[in-house]
C-alpha cells in the first residue's frame, strides 16, 4: 500500500514545538493523507488524464519533499510509523490486521508509543482526526483515546464510500456509531472544515463577537483513492 502525504510534517518539529519559542508561535498543523494514491496520479508528478488542480497548487506554492518514502509497504505499519514518528519495527508493528472481527484483540499502536497528537495536546493544541485510522480497534487504542479531542471516521482498512448503515464497520464520532448520509469523501471534508471553524472561532460567529481561536492540529486521512471503487450519482 502506498501512502502519499500531500502536506508532510517532519517529526523533528517536536523539538521545536517543545522549545520556549513554541509558546509564542504555535502554527496550525494539517496533515492530509491520500490512501493508495500512486506517485504519478497527480498533475504535479506528470499525470495528464486526471486533473488535480488543488494538489498541484499546493505543490507549486509550497515545498515539495521529493525524497520522502513510506516506512513500510502495507497500510497499518506505515500509519503506525507516521503517527508515532518511529520505525514501526522498533515496536513490532509489521502487519495489517484484516477486518476487526478477525483481528488480534491487542492489535494497534502500543499505548507506550505516543501519537503526534499527544504532545501537541499538552502544548495547548486542539487535536482532531478525520478519516481512516487502522492502528487500533479496541478500547484505549482508538483516536479519541490517543490524544485526539475529536475523531470522525472508521477504524478498519477499507470502507464503502456510499451512504448507509454498516454494522460491521461503522462510521464513528468519538467512538459512537452514526449513520452517515453523504458520500464519504464529502463527509470527511465537511467534518474537517467544521473542526477548523470551531478551532478558529468562526463557526456560526456573529459579526463583532470575540474570536476564540485556538491553535489546532488536524490529521485528515481520506480513504480515497483506496478500493472499493464506489461512485456516486451526484458527484
């Protein structure tokens, strides 16, 4: 499985964030993750048949890290490495789980390995995770229990994009199953935007009211373009 970070976050920034300088300057941080996106699937890397103007704009106007690589060839270990900032073989996380009902009860990022959200939360950040998790199913191993104030998404490896009830792999909001009625990519974008607006103090804000902005960290892990290749009639 290939994981492509549109906005890469260097884990050496932990050192900077823990300095006294960080107390005065705490930038908002967003990590976008595209699931199973090939290197040549975006315009910035030469794709001609599928337009990706927003990603191309980020590449043109930002900084490109062209020698960054996933630390494992499959999904769960790669995500464990990204979330912890450590090589996943150092804590024996080297395989996918399969569906939750067949997974080992202890499958997940070990509790002793901190996620990137945990130190950021201690620094006063609002922390949110939207999308696909796949590094823990059971109590104590889910996003809202691993440093994220808010989680909206699913815990397993693959999920249909189409609306409806999915008892075996529900969409969750902070651990509680919900029925999502939008196409899943649109729902993830909606929830991510809502989180940013809440942190920025702009959600439903009346003109002239005080802004309650708070620095935020958002991990937005789209399951697109991973299978199943569901299409929506209203896309």
